[in-house]
DNA sequence: GTCTATATAAGGATAGAC
DNA sequence: GTCTATCCTTATATAGAC
């Protein structure tokens, strides 16, 4: 053996240290110089590992997805009733969105990407798995709501508060606890299952048979 | 009178033609040369009207907000029951989000802005009014859900599908009709009021007293 | 594999003529 | 108010030495 075996390929280390840069400032906001400086290389060295910035960016997103895939797989997806699975999904994804800010922000950059072709390619990487996870659950819920729209609604209910959290801070009614992923998950579950019913005179705080309630 | 009175100040015309540029590509993705070319000026001329690119961008967002304010004010906000007002709000905002793509995308750019100070300033311009509109309604709903979270959920239920529409196109269950603002509004209202209840054995398709149903 | 040096282009901003 | 011309910086990317 010659010296220490490199823990990771340099290529992967470049991707790793690029993730937070692109997550924060997006494709146009990060230069090859920034990336090189972050890992302590000259910009020219990057071109040994990647043909151009575009390809580097795409692989950065793919890398971030693989990294978060482990956490995603920790979210139970095949057991229990559809409602239980939905509850588990919401809780798991709320935690993921709160924990892995880079993943969350990369998603935002993909949503807003002006390059339609690149956007579609990256959406296949990232968003499709997310969508299909929820799709599988929703199809068993037998709701009268359109399943496609319901999937988007559920994902949005979890992601949107996280994506706007830096702004929500300054809006009325804000409390720091609300940024807690458990708090978010409970709210989403309450909204989806309990909705705006409880607290009204007609229905009181009764729960509908067969549906879980997290709060209380 | 000397010749024709200028319909609009040149300054405003610059802002107007800049809106779609920044909406599509964001702050870093648009150059002063792009803006100058779009309106048929030399880049240098822009600096007569605006001190720098940053200030121009900020005023572009402010201008877009003023433009969409007229449409926003068309959304009824002071009459009827809270439920009816919420229904009207959702319908109005779904239409606004579907109609004014520039406004929608500028909002996205603000959400993701890496410059915290600028983000906060622009959020005050744009997001605060939106938030307060819903806040006023939600506070009267007397829901057991946290009002701050509920406001964000309602806004997200309308905006998130629009912000991801270019990606949702490729997901299962997609139908072009779903992009229709009326369809979106109905879905959101159904979800908020009817939720996942209807269609289930226990509750059947009954509606809860006092709540409007748009569909059927 | 990484460097220095550099080609080439694009971008923000200013000076000064008109 | 707008132009031409230009400065300076930053950016992507390549060439060739080591």
C-alpha cells in the first residue's frame, strides 16, 4: 500500500463542496472560481474532472439527491394503512426539509430554472421519486379529490413553509417553534385529516372515524 | 403643446420591459446589456435613470407589485362570511397566479434570494400584503389550527402548484385542465373545507353545515 | 492531476461628446 | 437623455509545463 488510500475520489469531494454553493446562490450565482476556492484548487483543475460548468452543476444536483436518498429511504413507505403511511411520510419529509436545507434549496432552483431542458432532466432526478412516493399513498386514499392535485398539495404543504421560512419570520403570528419539523408535520396532518372542522359549532371537535390525530 | 405628450416616462418603460427578463432569469441571469437591448437603449443610458443594477432590480419588483395590485384589489376582501371570503380569495389568487406569470416568478426569486437584506426588503413589498389578506380571513375562521401556519398553507396550496407546473406536466395523473385556475381554486377549496372526508364510508359524501362547496 | 498563464467573452459602471 | 467609447472586473475555458 502506498501511503493512505484516498477516502474519497477527488471528483466526489468537488461535488460535495459545491452542493452548498449552488444551493445558496444557484447556477448563475456561483462561478468556477468560487468552487475552486472552496475546495482549494485552481479553476483549471476543475476542467480535468468535468467538461464544463453545466455538467458539473447537473452532477452536483445528482450527488445531493443520492446523499439525501439515504434519509428518504428511512421514511416508511410500504406498511400500515394509507393514512398511517401518509402520516409517516409527512413526518419524514418535514424532518428532511428541515434538516437538509441544501436539498430543499436545490429543489427550489430546479423549480425556477429557466432552461426548460435542464429543468426537466433534473426534475426527473429529484422530484419524480418524491412525487411517486406520495402518488402511491394517495391512490389508496380513495379521496374524491383529483389524485394528481392532491399529491402536489401534500408536497406543497410540507415544502412551501420551509421554502418561505426566511420570510415568514417577519409575518404576524410567527413563533420560532413553528419551524420545528414535528410542529410542521402535525399541522399538515391536522389540516389534511381534521381540516377546518374542529372548533366549529356544528361538528365540535369530533374526529372522523378511522383517522389518526397527532395532537393531544 | 409640443408634439405628443409622452405616454409614459421612459423610466417606467424601462421597468416595464425589465419585468419579464428578471422574472424569467432572476437577478444574476439578466445583464444591463440585456435590459438595454430589450428597450432599445444603450447600457449607459440606464445609468441616467438608475444608480446601479441592484436598485433597478428592486424597483422592477416594486413596479410589478404595483401592476398586480390592481388585480389583487379586484379580489373581494371585506364582505360576507369568512368562508365566503376565503373562497373568493382562493379563486382570485388562483386566477392571478395563472394570469400573471411574471408576478409569480418574481415571488419565487424573492423566496430564494441569497441576499437576506434584499430578500427581506422585497418580501415587505410583495409578500406582506398577500399574507395579511389571508391573515385577516383566517383570524375569523376560529380554526383550531395555528393561524400563522394556516395562512402559509393556504397561500402554498395556491402558489405551489403554479410554481411547479412546468414540472408537474411530466408527473402521473396530469391533465391539461388541471392548469385551469378555476380547477385549482376548486381543488383548494374542496381540500380546505371538504378535506379527505367525503367518499369515505363513515361520513359518506355529506357536507359539513355552513361550508360552501364549489363542485357539483 | 494540478499548476500558471492566457485567450476570449461578458458584465458593471463611468467619461465626455452631442 | 442618450450615445460612443472605454475601463476594469469577473467569468468560462484552454494550452502547455510539471
